C-alpha cells in the first residue's frame, strides 16, 4: 500500500511540474524521483537535477482505529478479521539541483501543488489504488533541532527540502480469524 500511494503522489507531482510553463521541460523529463537518499554503502543515492521524494517515518493513525472487523458475505456467512490499520507516512521532498535558485523554484512548485491539491481521491486522482479511499497531504514543519537530527541521521548534508505528512494509507490483510455460518432466525 505504501508503495502504490507514494508512486501516485510522485506521478501527480511530476505531471503538475511538467505542465508548468516556467520550467519548459522536454517531453522526456522525469523531474520527480521516488528514491532513498543514501545507498546501503553510505554513498549518496540522489539523482542530480531532480526532486527526490523519500520516506522519513511511518506511524499508525490510532484516532480512528476499530477494535474488531466483521465482514458479512452475501450468503450470510460472518467472518472476523483483524481491523485495518491506517498509516501516516512522513515524506521529505528534496530539491537536489546544482543551482540553488533553481532548486528553490522547484521546491516552491511542490508547495504550490500540495496547497492546491492536498486531498487525493478516486474522483480527482483516477490512478489511485482502489483500496485507498483518500490520501491527505499536510505540510509538516520541523524545528531547527528536529531538522538537524533528521539530516544527521540520514547521513547527508542539508539540502533545500520540505516535509509532508501523508495521512491515512489503509493496510488490511485478508486473513480471516474465524468464520461462522449464517445466523438462523
């Protein structure tokens, strides 16, 4: 679920930026990458002259958590499953450009995009995974101390970036805990 949600966000952001006249990008331009920041060997994995979206953290959304999930089949059979969990995913979007002002221009476009489209649904994003009702993007502000710790833990030098909280990615396994025959009246 995380992979499909992030791929959708990447594609939507890329299409928005590609369509902006101020960038005048060629048809083959792939300006947005979904990538880690550092390779397992410690070297940078960031492609030059791109916006990089990378996962920073995952947390469970507990506010709407159900205690039990029950499904009733058309034949009346009742199945119990563990309730779905909903995840909040923190994303860092990094402007990795040689020219600092160009990077800031692209970062501004990112903020404009998520300001104009902060809710992704099947109606406004046909490519969204059918199991996802909606995704919400919230700008997430780090303190200077948090930002320092984040970049230090990533093992790279600070780059112009913005952090977003992507909310409500559903995760539901179809494993049934129990089945009961239809109730007889």
